[in-house]
């Protein structure tokens, strides 16, 4: 869908905004990109097969699988404090 600067200026007027010509052109390109994404979504198959089971009241369960995580340094890289292999948190109750 082609978005023109006139369309942008019309929308800006409705929203009580003002854009110069360069900003209007930039917004027009960005809006075109957004609308292209919506057109791509229209082409996708968004049917939900599991929805029928949910309507019938049946639970769909998956098998729990245990997967060990070996890289603990990466896992706790953003932790503020560590004591041995435990997280150290400040005392809350005085």
C-alpha cells in the first residue's frame, strides 16, 4: 500500500501534530513497512489446531524433560552477588 506525504500530513492534522517535509517522507516509508508486515500476516495460516481440544475441555500436556544447564557463569552473569553456587540477596527484614 502506497502511503504519501499528503496522507501523513492528514493524519498529523488529525492528531494535532506538525511535521516538516523530511519527517513526513520518513514516516511515509516507515508506515509502508508496517503495512507490508500486516499484508505478510494476512498470507500466513493462523489456524489453531489445538483450539478444538480446549473447547472440549481436554488438557493438552507435554512430557517434562530435564535438561541440565552446564554454563552457570553465563546463567548468572547479571546477578549482583554470588556466594559459592547461590545467589546472595540483601536482607529484607530487620
